[in-house]
């Protein structure tokens, strides 16, 4: 059976990933421009580091929706609790 060739990934003769196409921006970038991910076959994330940084900055930095898993607090109470502790919402 012939080896399947993926045009989005490029490997060297030793089988190491050399470059791949970012699933977000569509640009081909070197393998070291992707975070490591051992759960993926090629060992790297699907998004390049710059695209991942933009994604993380675009998320809500306070993550109010996750607070109920850590403390018994609602989304309505979270900003007030943060101000009481000297934080900045």
C-alpha cells in the first residue's frame, strides 16, 4: 500500500516534520512556529503561534464563565467580588 501524502505537511527524509499549513491563516510555516502537541500525529498544533496568540487575546481575559467551577459565585457577582479584592474588571 502506498504511503498517503498530505500536501499540508512536509517531512524530511528522516520523517521529521519540516513545515505545515496553519489551519487558521492558511500560510505554510516552519514546524517550530507551532506549539508541541503529543496527542497529534505530527506532534504540533493545527494553528501557528501568532494565530494562537490572536485567539487567546480575543477571548474574555476574565473568564467569568469558568469561576463557578472554582468558587460558588455567579457571573453577576464576579465583577463585584473582584473589585472587593482590589482587582480590576
